[in-house]
């Protein structure tokens, strides 16, 4: 039986493969760039200018980078019996949506999508081990 647990955010995916009695751990790093709105505060008004930064280029670029990141993850997963997704933000949810849209067979293997705060590698391994140990 091949179970895979993934803890992911925009920076990296920590993947634990549980194949029969063996474990394999892999880190997949994303190339999603951080975005900080740039704006000046040259106004003498209290609080400065309240301009809204409309940057559809950034959003399109981020979407493209996320799609590339998700493709790298799916290529590393391969064939799987059960897939568990964990993460602190919406990245795991976006990944699940991408699976539903582009990788239907893999999407059907997802058994859980759970919001979990940032963790160390050992904490991620323990979380995934415990999840599959109790999920039967």
C-alpha cells in the first residue's frame, strides 16, 4: 500500500511516502515569488495615500508559478492509494482544486485536506504517520 502525506505552503512541500513498511521523505521547493506592494508615502495627509495596487500581472504570474509548483508535486507523487494534504494557508486548498481540474484520478485519492500551522520536518513526519495509522 502506498500512502502519501503532504504538508505544503507557497514555499515548499514536505512529502512523506509510506510504502508498506518503508518511509521516504522529499522536499519540493517552489519558485513562487513573494509579492510586496510598492507605494510611496509622500503625502502629508494623515496615513498617507491609500492607493489600491492593482497588479493583475502579479496575480497571473503567481497563478502560473503555482501551477508549475503543483505539477512538480504531482510528478513526484506518481501512483498512490491514499493522499493526505496538510498546510497552514490556502495553498493546500488550491492544490486540491488543481487536482480536481487537471488530475482527476489523483484527486479521487485525497482522503483529507486539513489546515495545520507551520511545522518542523519531524513534526510533519509524525503528523502524517499518525494520520495514516489512525485512518483505516
